C-alpha cells in the first residue's frame, strides 16, 4: 500500500507565460536539489491535471523507508510552497491522502515535526 502527497491549484485565469516559466524554473531547481535519486520527487501532471480551472496539479509518492520519509515530505512541501507563492490568486489544496496539510503565511506548507532533527534521526535508525 502506498501513500501519496497530492497538490493542486485552481483559478479562473490560466497561467501566464511568465507564470509558466516560473513554475518550470521552480520545478527544475527543486528536482535538482532533491536528496534521493531513487525516490519520487515533485511531479506535476500535464495540463494541470485536466480538471476544469486547475492550473497546477501533481503528486509525490511517500517513501516506505522511515529514514527518508521526513526529508521527502519536507522537500516536496517546500517545493509546493514556492509554487504557491509564484501563483497569486490560486486556490490550493495540499493533502496526504485524506489529511489536509495546513498553510501558514510565514512557513508555507508544514507538518508538525517535519524538521525535527531528533525525530529524523530516530526514524533513520528504524
């Protein structure tokens, strides 16, 4: 059984050329800094996922390795935070299966403990 992080943005106005270029830059930069070559990273669907009004949509499979869980979640949520900040006026939904990930104006998308070094070390030792 797999668990995934899903993200989508909707609005009435399609992406502008400048926004499309910004999304492409963010995706390229975030993918090149992703810590694991053999894990799934930020992945955007073609055509915003195909739903009416969706301008960006994608998903990332959460790794089964407990030591990689938090780094992958943190990296992906940081990526989605950058995308959200580059696309003003969009309505976002970010969730892990049925659990919504909250938005914080200062920190962006975060989950409790996702940057906790002690928790990461503990999970890495499992």
